[in-house]
């Protein structure tokens, strides 16, 4: 499988974690040292992977269980050696997010090492 396809699979796991409220998939997509950072209503939010997993896992019933359609799109992927950056857009918790995901390759596994998020507005 190509490097880009491996990264796309990791991004899909990221999308699935939110859609399914799966803490296991959060930990599968993110490097244990990752940070999740961005602004919500002009307030800086910083989370560890455990914090983000708890937030995702607390969304019950999950969007998938509620029959909501996952709105998620990969806008770009750039790979440089064992690092990569992807821009993705997704609707989550009633908001439209533009995420910048940085990746590292550790051994043969691509993981999200940093997530910077920007809230573009309410979900479409």
C-alpha cells in the first residue's frame, strides 16, 4: 500500500472515531504524544489524546447510532519523508471544522502527531 493510502486510512480512522464515538479509534489514529489544539468561540483549547478520546467517547449515542451522515472530506495531503500534513474538513458537534493534521511515520505506522482545528461555523 502506498504511503498516501496509509495516511488516508489513518484519516478515515480519525473520521470514524468521531462518527462512532470510539475511544479505541482515537488511540489508533493518534500518536500517544499528540496534541489537539484550536479555538472554540475565541477560547484556546488544548487537549491530550486522552482528553480528546474522552470527549469523543462521551458523545452518546454516537452520530452513527443517531443515523447522521458523516460529512468529512480530505482536502490535501503532502508527504515529506517520514512526515506529512493533511487538511481535512468535517462536521462534528454541530460545527464545521477545518483541521490541519500533521503525521509522523513510526516504524511502518502513520499516526496523527498534531491536530490544529479551526471552527468555520455551524454545521452545514
